[in-house]
C-alpha cells in the first residue's frame, strides 16, 4: 500500500470529494441532455429540409398547372383559327385572329410575370441585350439599340432570353474613307 492510501481522509476532503462527484454527475447529466437536444435538433432540421423540398416541388408543379390552364385558351383559339382557315376565311380575318391569339398569349405570360425586354432606342445593356452587329448611322446615338431582331424576355426581372439587337455605331467619316492625296 502506498502512503496516500493508508492515510485516512479528513472530513473536509471527504466532503469536497462528495461535492465533486455530485458536480460531475450533474455535468454528465447536462452533457447527456445537450446531446439529446442536438440529436433532436438535427432530426428536426432534416425534416424541415425534406418538407421544404416537397413544398418547392409542389409549388413548381402548381405554377406549371396554372400556366397550362391559361395557355389552354390560346390552344382553343388556335384550333378555332385553323378551322376557320380551312373553311375559306379571308386573309384579313385570319390576321385579326392571329392578333387576338397573340394578345391572349401575351396576357397569359404577363399574369405569370413574363414580360418583353424594352430595347429599341435604349442604350445597349449587355445584361439585357445580345448585339448581333453594329451599324453606323446618324439616326441614333452611338451605343443605342437601333433595331431589334428578336425580342428578349424577363421573368420577374430575371432574364429568360436577351433581346438580339443591332447597335448604332458612330457614322462613317467620309474623309477617312478617301485616300490621302498629299503625295505620300
């Protein structure tokens, strides 16, 4: 036996030891409680993630369902136009029918936040426009959109397709086009 084991503990040391054991037991209980809380929080977080993914997928499906419902009116109008065209309708009435169908389609898209990118006459913006070429002109300021080849569209402010445009360039300088006759 060692000397330490043979020496009896004083009442104070025994009380301190008992208090330490009590505090240790309490700390272990708190640690176990915190561990249980962590496991429950992780499980709840996992459930929230799964629920959010299901909600997003459901919202996506319902959004498409509502858009499809709006587009059915366009399909119906197209079918009626084809029937009218087969019956010998005039070119003017067919054009008016196409215009009405286009209005229906644009209206349906606008209900869902789809809008055309305004480009003609606007300054060229690479975030909204795709330049297909530059044309020298005096009809517009250099760097402005001169012509729209294909409309661009945004969905709630996010670009779906850029407008394909021709950009105005500085007019050609006639003096620069002629050769220098100074004898060089």
